[in-house]
C-alpha cells in the first residue's frame, strides 16, 4: 500500500495514529470520527468470489502461496437507510448500532443503497456527475463501519422506484438537458445520454477513495458485491430486449473498472413468458409483463450471482398463511434448481419479507438454504427485509422491524447464522473471531 520510504518517514506519526486507532476500535462504539482510520487497525477481510454455484471466501493473498478458498453461505439483512442516516450527521451512530446488532445475530452481509439522486440537502448525486462531498463522506463512513463490524455490503447503484430519485430522476435530468426521450418506452434502459449518466455515476462510486482510510472502493474487501439496480422493471414486455442489453452493457462496464468485486443485477426473480415453463412459478400473470426474466437476465458472464426477492403476502394477498408458505417453497425451489442446473451460479435471496407471520416465512426460506448449503448447492443465502434500530422508524415499511423487539425472530436469525457456520468444512471458519456469537 505504502512504499517503504513513506512508511519510514511516517513512522512516528503512524505510531501515534495506531494508538489512536486502537483506542478508537476498542473503546468507541458511537463516536463520530474525524481522524483518519488506519486500515491495519481494521479487521482483515478477504474478498468474496464465486466457484461454480458457491460463494467462496478468498484468503488474503500471501506472496508465493496460491489463494485458498472457503465456502461461504450467507445470512444477512437489508437496511437501505444507512447512507441517508449517515448523511444526517448527528445520528450516524445508529448505522454503527445496526451493524453491531447485525453482527450480534451472526449476520455477515448487509444490502444497502449507494445512491440518492436529485435535489435535496442529503442527496449524493445532485446533478449528473455532480456530488455532495459531505454525503460521499457519509458513504465512506458506512463502509468503514461495516468493515469494523466484519460485515460485507451489497451496494445497490440506482433505484427502479422513485424513492431517492431513481431512474425517473435520470430521465428528468436528460429531458432538462434537451434530450427528447418521448419516443422511447422506458428511456432509462435505452437512451444513450441516460446510459452515459449512469456509467459516470457508477465510475465515480467504484473508483472513490474512502476519505477515512484512503482505500478505493474497488479495493475494499468489506464490499461483497455491486448491484446494478434495485428491482429493475420495464413498463412493458416490449422493452425486455432493451433491459437485457442494458444489463449486459452495464455489468461489463462495472467489470472493466473493478475486477475484484462480484456483480449482480438486483432482480426480483420473475420469469418472462419465454423462459421455459417456469413462468408458471410467477405469483401472477402481471409478473411476466415487467420485461425482466430471471434466467435470461442472470445468464451473462459478467453477472456473478442471481438474486431473488420474496413477498408472498403482497404478491398473493388473497392467500392464507398455508398457501403463502406452499407458494414460497415452490418459488424458492425453482430458483435454487435454476441456479444449480441452468445458470450454474449462486442464488441469493436478497429480500425476504413477512408480516405477523414473519417467523414462518423466514424459516421456510432459511430451511431451503440450509438444505441447499449442506449439499453445497446454489441456494446461497437470505437477506431479511428489513431491519431498523430505535430512532429510524421513519424508514419503516410494512415489512420493517426492530429485530430485538421480537425475541423469537432474533433467535431464528441467530440459529440460521450458526447452523450455516457449522456445516462441516463450511469454512466461514476463516471469519471466526472472538466476537462471533456462534462460537464465543
Ligand atoms: C472450485 O471448487 C472445487 C471443488 O471444491 C475445487 O476443486 C476447485 O479447485 C475450485 N476452483 C478454483 C478455481 O479454486
Ligand atoms: C420528440 O420526438 C417526437 C417523436 O420522435 C416528436 O413527435 C416530438 O415533436 C419531439 N419533441 C420535441 C420537443 O422536439
Ligand atoms: C421471446 O423469444 C423470441 C424468440 O427467441 C423473441 O423473438 C422474442 O422477442 C422474445 N420475447 C420476449 C418478450 O423476450
Ligand atoms: C475450523 O477448521 C479446522 C481445520 O479444518 C477444524 O479443526 C475446526 O474444527 C474448524 N472450526 C470450526 C469452528 O468449524
């Protein structure tokens, strides 16, 4: 990282910083940091890779020895609000609090938004390619705090929905710049100007140098993967070729500037009507009309793993719990089998949400993953949607909850974390440390 002479010259200063860093790491769970954080005071983490249908943890490369790899099955969660809350300044300790609570439940991956587009005091991208540096530092903070708690982040790069700007904001920017998009059905996926905005955004994020650690995001092991978009959907089936081309182009673009991190699309897992017989697995006919297709959209080489969401309650509102669970089982099986046999890639359930029946819904998918993991197959993990901490209730939706207010759910989550870690040779062994709740 540093050349030798620099290390020598900086030696006395580094000594002091190391001590401060040590104090920070050991005694400071909340304090906002103004000091640079020294990378070697943060936990060592390897990068995550993919071997066939499994996530693997690549050991820190040591000169002269081949990189060893260990299987990694994921138990994790979503907290989309980290950037927003971190940008609020005063209350950013809640991000650290949530990460600590997650780690206490044995969770290892958190999915969160690395975007907020448009006008507003706390938005990251104010105009195309124009950033609020204070908010960028807030994202730096989220990444350092994740590393400090040994959590890896899946960072989503734009929203399909209008919250935090999303693709509608990109279209608006293009129109304001004089681009006529009225002839296009879903211009975000097909207009050249807008694609250029998106690429410039992605490049700014991926090549960002963290202001606290000096580590580029593209070299930060606490980033698990880049997600191209949260829940891409088209306005109609007719835009599905444009969506497919967009995914191909953007995944290749991310890989061209970052070869170390995994890339995923951000799909909900719906099947297009062209996708063998599997569209019968969709929750309704509407799902095949969104222009996405789990198989086709996940198949290209630059997409490292496939994602699935699951909201049986809102997808099939007329169903009772028994019917929901039956449906969810089939939905999960179909995707795991597709990952194993068709895509030959890991499949991560990146959003699973339930209401009063949350434990039953979660356990249904947890069991599928555990069974798949025991066979070393493609079902690679679940991220619950979504966890809050006290004081951030404003980010709530009907599926959000403060986990520790539901002891049975907490227990279920911790049990899943630990049984995945306990699979023989399941070797998250490499990540076990004195604070691991499954082994302490
Ligand atoms: C992938 O996993 C298999 C089975 O564990 C192993 O034999 C192989 O060496 C791994 N591939 C790479 C590139 O490490
Ligand atoms: C935009 O393009 C459409 C069709 O391509 C055309 O009918 C319309 O007049 C254009 N609008 C402007 C403001 O140029
Ligand atoms: C379905 O497949 C056919 C033949 O490959 C193709 O022409 C058509 O555009 C596809 N439809 C959709 C909605 O992807
Ligand atoms: C970690 O791996 C070692 C060697 O493979 C094994 O002996 C040990 O039981 C493992 N520990 C856990 C907690 O799985």
